[in-house]
C-alpha cells in the first residue's frame, strides 16, 4: 500500500498499521540500510504485505515512495515465488510516480 496512514494491509495482517519502507529508511538512514525482513510481513494465508508509505499530506511526492519501494522489493527478491502482486495506491492523486508500475510493465 501507498498511503500516509499505512493501513492497506491492516486486515490481512490482523494488526495495526505496519512500519513503512519510507519510515524505516528514514530511521535507518537510507533504503540501502534495510533488509527485506524489516518491511515484509506475512499475513492471512501466507499473503506477503509491504507498506511503502508516503510523506505527510501536502509535503513531498508520494509517488516517489512507490518508485523507491518497488525498486527495493525487486532488488531484494520480494517478487520471487509469488502468484499475484496487488498495489493499493491513492486514486485521487494525479502523479507520474503512481503511473510508474504501469509504465514499466510492473503492473496492468
């Protein structure tokens, strides 16, 4: 999910909002300092969940979070051995960053 609330995976994980890629990267110093296990949580029926997060409303580019997160997940093998990938992105924002998964054939 990509949302400042980081609640896209809450029901699948049966938990409160998980830490986001962007929050953890800011805490650790950069996304290169993260491990896949830091951001990927396994929920109901083995569904793998990641929240990319985003800046506070009105500050920064949320689409950049999508790009950063997808690149991190690809580089760390998160898409290996999965049948489907589902992205939950904001529908009310027009931003090139949100179009990146489709533009680069990472989503349909």
